[in-house]
């Protein structure tokens, strides 16, 4: 007899107490859930929006087997599911009245949920992007390496870092921290932003790190202004940030790359990143 059931969890603290061991058991596949929930734990429930986040777990025989969360108004984030678990999740969300404006999950789970939600609600799924999750193997310096040097961003870089973060979020068409200044302050205080600068000290690229959670750190918010691209600055910033993550004790260093951008995928592989699995992001417009 199948005793599995999807259950709502009231807040991030209860969610981590309930599902933390499960999430930490596969930190690479659960990297987004781990790092966003760490942000919610540290900065409070309104870190990503005015509405309270929602959380849920799939329990079977008293053990957590899967989990989801959403920070309204953004998309649902789901750990890998079987087709049966995906159908049950769609039924659960419909029963509790939770909307699903989109889904972000491993490729198979995202596609299955988009179809299950379409069948239940009449929503029209639209593939937003496909992402590849990479794990760092042996770090290699870009060859040829651009002139310049990497350094950890400091308080004097706050305005630049906040502006580049806004430009990065706009460029990927995604959702970021609601307060770019607060994002910059947190990352600068914790020394989690690397800048690559020219020999005369002009910053030309940025790479940020997520906090270390469950032994993993993710390189994120890699950004080079459009007029400075194609010169190896982003590769150098990524390599320097990756080295900083290792120095901080990361057991796994991860990053995501948009599969529609072969240039960035090639760059990351040349500095030592290896594919783990593919993810997909769907928008789910409301049915008629």
C-alpha cells in the first residue's frame, strides 16, 4: 500500500527541520532549494517578495522523499520526481489552492509537471529556458588568459556591484533579490564577489558565490557588460571565483549555464566544469 502524501509546511524553519537531511543528501541536485532557503532563513520571509513563501514535502513511511517551495510571485522549485509523484503534486497544489505560474526542476520533472498542470487547469506551458548544471572537476586557468587580475570586491565597489547585479538579472530575464543594494551589501560583507580588472585597475567582469550550504557553493551572477565581452574576462572571473569557493572549504563547486548560450557552456567546460544534469524552466499561463 502506497502511504505517500504531499504535506504543506508552514515556514522555512520548519521546512529545513523537516526536509533538511533529505536536501543535504544530494546537495548538487538540490542546490537551488538549499541556497534560496538559506537566504530566507538569514534575511527573513520577504527576501524575495511581499508574499510569504510556500513549502511542501512528500512523505512516505515517515520519510521525506521529495520537496517543493515557491517564493511568490516566482516559479515553483521542485526536487526530482517520478511521474506518479508529479501527478500527485499537481493534485495537491490544486487542492490547497496554490497557483503555479511556472516550474523550475530537472528536465524530466519540469516537463511532467507542466503537462500535469495543463491537464488539471488548462494552463498553457511555454518552455522559458533549459539549463545545464555543472560541477567543478580540476580547475584550469583560461588559456590564453586575459591581462589583469582578480580580486575580492570591497565596500568601494558597492555601487558597481549593485548595478551589475541588476543588469545581470535583466539580461537573463530572471528574478533576483528585491533590493540590489542589500544583495551587494551581503555579498561584500561575506566576501562573495570576485571582480576581474584590467592591469590599470578597471573592473570588467564579476562573478558571485552563494553561501556554503551542505558542502556546496554555487558560482552565480557571472556578468560582463556587453561592450566588454569576448575577451576572456568572464572566464577569468569564473576561475578566480571558483578558486575562492575552494578556499572557503567547498566540497562541490557548482554553476548553471543557459543551454541556448554555447559560448558560456564552452567557457565553463574549459576552466574545468563537467555536466551533472539538465534542468528546464517553464512558464505556465493560466487556463481559460
